[in-house]
C-alpha cells in the first residue's frame, strides 16, 4: 500500500465474515412513516426510513458512490477504535461532510487518504451536542458518547500516514485508523524472522460491533513511590521508566455488571496475545521493555465485542519528569 487505504469487502463484522441484520417490527402510517416499539422507552416511536434512503441515494449518486465508501470507512474506524456511534449518526455525519464540500464528489480511490483525513478533521471540529438531525427525515439521532477526541487522534494518524507515504510504516498508521479494513503489510518474510510472530487480533476471534463504551487507565507503582495514573502522566508529557508495576483498570463501562472478565491485549517486542484479566476488571503487567507499547481492553457480550478502549504505554530510559515523579 502506498499511502492509500485499501478496503476489504463491505459489511465484514468479524472472524466469520458475517453480516449483521437487525429485524424490527413496524406499522406503516398514512404519510409513509412507520411506528415501531421501543423497549427502552416502553412506548412507540416514529421512523421515516424512506426519506433517509432517498437522501442517502441522492448524496451517493452526487459523490460517485464516495458517500458509501466513506460511510464504510467510518464504521471500520468506529469498530477498530471503540467509538460508540450508531449507523444512522455515522451516515448523517458523512452526509453533512459532503454537504459542506464538493472536493471529493468525483474523487477516485487515489484520493481516499485525503478524503479520510478531511473527514476526521470535520469530525474533530464538531461542537459537542446531544443530537443531530438525521439526513432526509430530519428526526433527532442522539449522540451516545463523545467522538471528537478519537476523531482528532484518527486525524493525526492520517496526517502521519500521508506524510510517510511509500514507507512500511504507512500501512501500520492506516491500520490504527481503519483496523482490519487495511491489510497488514508483510515487509519481512517469515523465514527470515528471528522471533515467533505471536500477535493476535480480536477480529479473528469475535465479530466486532461497538455499541457500548468502556474506558481504561493504568495505575503505575514502584516500591517507595506513590501510585500514579498513566493518563495523567501522559497529559504531563511523562514517560514510564522500566521496572514499574502496571495495573490496567476498567474505570467505566456502559455495559453494566459484567458476567465475564474483560479481555486485554498486550503488545511488546514479539508478543501481542489476547489474554484474560488478572482479576475482575484488572490486568497486572510490568514495564519490562523500552519503547512504544499499547494495551487494549475488549468487552465481549453474547459472543460479540461491543466495547473497546486502548491506552498508549511509552516506556523510556530518559525522562527528567518521570524520574522526579516516580
């Protein structure tokens, strides 16, 4: 891949390559809208799918099917990065993006990297609000959780990937944004490796359909020092030093009481296995290796990953702030 995100088949939701369909009983009204039961509200609501379908078709035709391509990218980003957004909200935001620019109305796949970059810039700059007016129907579609911080991170990754076009690192950057929608680059043959490639991916074990939110942090401790939270350290620009005890903790979870412990992925020099927690909601590790690391937490419900979060763990041997703080 030379900087452009390569896209897999649409609708792929996990290891089995399954498509997800939601079946909802509904009753048509005289004006073409539909009444449907809402179990959470314990009442009936109105939906206007025909208006939304018409608006989607108009925009997709006007943009040479790029609305559909970008909506798929946005869904891949949502599932790869644990962004709790519904499909209608994604389609509405994609529609709003194309409504304010015609730069990509006739763009080909060679411009998908720039289109993704500009879309995430559009998302990160969105004001925080409780709902949007859905495309076509103009009905309220509620925002489940803030998406701007992760959109900003995706935007920065897009900038890095575009700047590194042609390098092997480009593919990795795009994969951080779009997950398995971007295939892995094979820069080193398996026969020439001096280590076993043991990295595992959650998409190969479970379907992923993010509909909930989970947040993790890491309590950093060392004998004789006060425990410190990793996210606070990152905000202060502090790097971890080696030989620390790291307790990765679920700090919030919208799924409620979990009847299974969340699974955690730890990646270091040659590892990357998906492992269980040390105890409910906690995984204990140690900062044994220097360099950039990441820990990711998954919540699996009924065999589907419904929430995920990740935290970067930079471990270095030179940091004045870290030496003073820990």
